[in-house]
């Protein structure tokens, strides 16, 4: 019997008169790549933030590997949600080293390997302020995967990447899936969803309107 990595049960989230999540229920099976599509404001990012514990639901529950998610829970999730907050004056490697020092789960070699996996040079001293948009997004993906999480939440991970970069990241995500990592991602590009995702759900005005 398939195991679920994430279970969303009757999730409701409101912002004054706006219902961002309207009784959303969905399960995301372990070891698969799941896609969420929908226009801006449909509720995708809010759903991601509640799964990560960054926002508290007004009602409903979310479980990750059977444990209820709460804002105080320290979830081991690799994530890209909105623009990553790097320190512009530091190199990519130094940014990730600083972030890795919070949990102290990985060493310098793990950081360098993650940077290399996304096609960047871990030895460059170029500050992040001189990175292109595509390089910043590659670095954000490196940050998301460097601590080897079992769950990746990726909100528009292909933004800013050129055609070759998109192909490389698709290959990387498929490789991570083969290693048993569960990935939930959103993308405005139908090609990404078609190439990567084994399940697809669509959100519209806070409703989960289609699952396939």
C-alpha cells in the first residue's frame, strides 16, 4: 500500500474576506513528483506555506509522515518559496555555509556538492549581487537540497533559467526522485509539469478543482 508523505485534510486559510484555501484535502504520495498548477492568487503559495508550517490554518490539519504540522514544528523540508533572501555581498558558497551553520547537519563538502549539482562553481568568490537571475535560482535550489531533505517544496523553481538550465534542473529533480525524495512543485510552464509530474492538481480561488 502506498505511503503518503503529506496529507492535507480540510485545510482552510482566510485573510479577512479572502479565502486562500477553501476546504482543501489532498494526499501526496512518497517518492513521487507532484505538480500544482493555477494562476497567481489561486492559493498555491499559501498551500505551500501551510505545509511548511509558516502559516497557521484557520481549520483543518496537515500531516507530514503522519505528524501534524504546526507553526512551531521544525520541519526538515527543502524549499523554495518566493525570492530567496541571500546576502548580496557574500559568495554563493558563503551564503549556503552560513545557512548550514544553523542546523549543523552538513559539512563543507556537502555544501560544495550541492552547488556543483545545480551547475555552479563552489570556489568562485563572485558575490551574489553579481549573479544573474538564473544563477540565483540555481543557488536557491542548491540551498533546498543541500541538507538532503526527504521532502522538497518548490514554488516556481524554473524561474529565470534558460533552456539548458531548465533541462538540467529537470534531470536533477528526476534523479532526486529516484533517490526517494518526494517533490511538490508549482510551475507556470506546462512543459515542466508534463515532463516531471506523476500527479497534477489545479487550484483556483482557494479551491482544489482538479486532480489527475
